[in-house]
C-alpha cells in the first residue's frame, strides 16, 4: 500500500502524482485536478491537492475512500497528508493509524479489573 516502496508502472504513476504536490503552480494544480477523475490515481491526486490547497474537500474524499482502497488511503493520510501540518490533517492521520491498528488486531485493549 506504500507507493514509495512499491515497484512497477502503477506505483511510479502514484509517486509522480504525489510529487506534483511539491509544485504549487497552476499547471500542477490543473494536472492534479484532472487526475482526481482517474480511478487509479484519485487518492494520490487528492492528497497532493490537499497539501497544496488545504481544501477540506480533498481530505474528506480520502477519508471516505471505498473499502478496497482504505489501506492505501490510510497510508496517504498517515504518511503524506499529515505533513500539511493542519489540525485536520493531524487528526485524520491519527484516525487512519487507529483504523490500521484495529484492522491488524493490535489495538490496545482495556485491562480487566
């Protein structure tokens, strides 16, 4: 689920899409906006757009990813979007990490009394 360590064409496209988030230009914003319509790259495009614009609509779209994309969305929230440094990005990253812990069965449990 980590596009930075995956190999192949799809992973390279995902990395390139995330890299566009480092260029705050009209061209990169336009390219990212177009990529939000690409089923394979929409999450990465929205993550990059959130980091550029801080527009909550992109953050919400990532958090509401379809079940089949939840792990990838969680990785993006916890490792890429959080770097935006906004309170809502930090909170979304924490929720993503907690969801991953629950999914993996490592969530903290209450100690019996």
